[in-house]
C-alpha cells in the first residue's frame, strides 16, 4: 500500500440506466434484499483510444443571459448553444439555438440572429431556472427550402401563460411548447412569416422537459416515417417515485411521434400517425412511440442502417445509450440500466439490484452501451455526482475515414468525447465497449475539452456543457456552452505517434548500470533488475519510496521505454504496484507511470509528476473522484510495458501487453529530458528485457 494507511474499499454508488418494455405491465418484481444491492454497475472504465480528433474552431457566439437572472450558477455560460445542424435547403447555412432565446444561422463560420424566440414569446418566455429551460431546440422540415417550415421548443412560466396545456402534471409550474414557423422566404437571412402552436405540455418540475425534436433524416419521400416529428419528453424531474413514465395516458417520460401537418389529435393541431405502436390501445396516447424515460436527452439515426440511438441521462448511477424501436419501454423507474431500481428503499444508497430470474416476462430492453457515475467514496447517495451523457451520432461522413461506423458521443459535464462501434451496439448482446477519444487542436497539439472551452461555471470550474451536431454531409461538430464556441472535426491523429529517435540501449541489467535509492534492497542478475525488499517512506515530497535510475547511456529527450515487469507482491494485496520512471532529473524531479491492481484512489494506476512537491496526477483517465484507467496488472505474470514520452508536445502514453490503444495518456511539458528507471512505493517486483530508444538529450 501507499499513502498513510491501507484503504478499506467501500463499494461505490452509481446512477442507473432506464430499461425498455414492449408491453406495459402492472406486475412489479419484488425488490431484492439490501445485501444484494449493486454499487458498481459498470465496473469497466472507458478504454482510452490511440485515435484522436483534430478540432478546428468553426464559430463563436456572443454572450447571452438567462431570463430571469438565475439562482443556479451553472446557467451562467457564455452562450447556451445546444446543437448545430444544416438547414435542408442546399444553402450551406447551419442553425444553432441558444437556450436564452436566439436562433442563429451560421454562414462561413459567422453567426447572425435569424429569429428572436425570447422576444416573440415575451413576457411568458423564461430561461433562468432549470438547465434545459428556454429555447431548447430547433429542427427543420426536410422540405424547408420549398415550404419554409421549421419547429422549435421553448418554455413558458405556467403562471404567465395565456393558453392552458394540452397535457399537464399535477402542480404544473412551466409549459414546454412546440411551435411551427413558416417563413415567407426560406432563403432570407432573417425570419419573416407566421407561427402557430402545435402542442403544449405542462411540467411539475424545472428539469427534464422536452429535450429534442427532430425528423428522421433516413426517411425518404413516400416512406411512412417521412415528415413525422419525434419529441423526446422527459419526466418533469419529479423524483424517483414519479409514475408518469410508465403511464401510457400521459406524454411525460415518453418519445412521441406526431404528424405536424395532421389534425386528428385531441387539440386538432397535429396528427397522430396510424402506424404508432399504441394507437387504438385503451387508455393510451396514440402519440407515444416509446415509453419509460427519465431524461431522454438526445437522439439520432444511423444514416447507413436507419437505427435510432438515444442518449439517456441517469438518475442514480448509469448513463446509457439505447437503440430505440417502436413500442419499447425503457423501464424508468422500475429499471435503471440492466438493474432493478428500488424507488421505495429507505436507504438511498441501496437503489440498484440484480434482475429477477423471471425478468424476460416484463419485456424490458436494455442499453447497448453504458458508463456509470463512480462517485467518491464519501458520496452521500443523494447529491449530484456531476455526470451526464450527451448523445451523439454515428459518423457516416467522408472527410474523416477513421471515424466511419463509430457512434461518437460524450459526457456533457466533464467534456470527455467517447465512441462505440455501431456494429457492436446490438440489443440483447450486452454492452458495447466504450472508448475515450484523444483530442487535438488545429495545430495538432493535444488538448482536452476543458482546455478549449475555457472556465467552467461558477462553483463548477470543470463544467464544459458539451453538445454535438452534424451537417448535411454527416461531418461532426462539438459545441460548448462554457465559452459559446463550435469546433468542427477536421481530421484524426494518433496520440504520442511522433518519432522518438533512433538511438537504442539494450542489455542493461547489470548492477553497475543502476543507481538505487537503497542499494541493499536490490538484486541484479544477468537479465533481471529485482526490487527484493519493499521501500519505506522518505523525507521530502510524497513520491515513490524505492526506485533505481538507469545510469548507463545518456539522459533522453524523446524516449520510448520497453520492458517486461512482474509484481512479486501477492495478488491478494489489491494496491500493489510497480513504477516506470522517465524524465528523471533528480530525486524530486521526474515523471513515473504507476502500474497497479487498484484504480480506485488518487495515487494508484496513473501517470504522475514529482516537481519538488508531492506527486501530482497528470493522466487523462482519472475522473477526479474515484476511478482511473482500468487496472494495469492483476496477476503474478510477466507483462510487457511500453512508455512513450514526447517532450516537445508533452504527450505521454503508457501501453500494456502489446495493445494498440494506450492504457493511460497525459500531456505535460515540465521536464524536457531525463533518465529512466524502475521501482515501487512499498511493494516488490522485477524488470527484464529493458530496451530504451530515443534521442539523447
């Protein structure tokens, strides 16, 4: 172990995913005993990909302000831009909505206001309470160039509204309103024309309203789905005991599909497609396409296969991607992800339980990809962890071939950009592997979305507020509310792929080639370097207790270190470790890669810097709370390790067992050169077959 005492590992709570049922049932499984509660529903962390996206700034939007002035500091962003899409008229213009009220059109990267939604609906319009309130989304009819029609979502205070809702929850405090606009001249730079209300839904809470509206871009003229409008309607944020998502008589917690040009709805302002799955069912709204949602944030269609994917924000533990089909029920709040959700538990820490043996009879369909919240060990089980999925798109563009067939999405809070292979996302086949993409700026330098998006929200300095969009060609864009900017994905790069040099050093195992901290603890054979006795803490900054520096050969600038390592500490010790040292300049100035069985606390299984102060974690995999990269070494076998350090760009990558993708990555430019080494904190292990290749400093 290292740090002051052996850490007793407490199960980590996470928040769950919603489930999918084909037929609504009144039968509810008996909750499992608390002893069976699940605290880590998705143990695997996303796999770091060697692939990185090159992001080029596309557009920047002006400061906007919520109305009324917000009490939640997370609403104070530069511009609360939500998505970007191409206007379907062949003009090349892109549309971007700002929750605070403006609909922008972007031409050649320059935005201008096309329509002021806030002013149109003042004083009823409001955007100052709830993260999704205001002008939430826009979508254009596929024939906009000819008919000029497009559709928006906005919110109004119930107390100020002059029109009653078509459907409402008890204690309604705001309305989500769908409006149809008809432009007199679709090619004009600013809107002129008419608008009419299509649908108004009342919500009892300030969050989880109508999140997205859209047309299926894969539907062709004369297809049954062509021109039908999909609406992702949340549960109103009324808590885990809200039964509306399972109530077929209300629209809350549902995906709806309507014909905006029809008239057979209850209010006569839109049509209910006869092909909808619940049409004709007693007590059910015909508008419903799928049920059982908490917060259905974003959805999209794979342009190659027609499959629909939806990113769903979890309650307690799990962020999910679902493949959606007509009639599905995603189970909230009877299910969260692939687990029973016990909303009646008196202990808020005991929410998720294994599925019952007879689960098939409920007809639930489960996520095709998911990651969990991994809160800190001292989480109080009711607070927001600060994790939320941002649904994305299957890339089918031409400009970035390495992305084809990948569903690219992310976490809207911390700005991680993720992907799964679309052909792995299949219902009933378990969870597809999630990969974390590296990111590069237009000059090719490694960055993170936090670097690009600037300061986070007051009180939440790391909040990016990430969203995704595409254009007509299927090219991908990333947006951040934090600084109101949009970036286009213009290429890909492989992380830490630069040339390290061609000077090579081998056959380094002899004792004369090494300088240990404590020579008596080491043994050197013809082919092995052995740390035979555990190190002990030393005065000075917190750093590895015992290591040996390779004195043979030069100090290195760019360098690749390859070796086989073995942990001799018994496998029963969860936090055993060995380290690879690089960039070593002195006993208080160096980098090291920490290879451990334990990835649940800050000092373990990461990339660290010692710079005349306590070691600092610098890798991209640590989530800031409780988890790092997946465990590097879990057994007593030999493992191949490769560390690449490129001081010019600061790129550091650590590979294990010949995998193409790195286990860990980091960017740091503190030390431009140094020596390499091997050691541990307070464990024992050994190294062999060391090869160092690089450029002498």
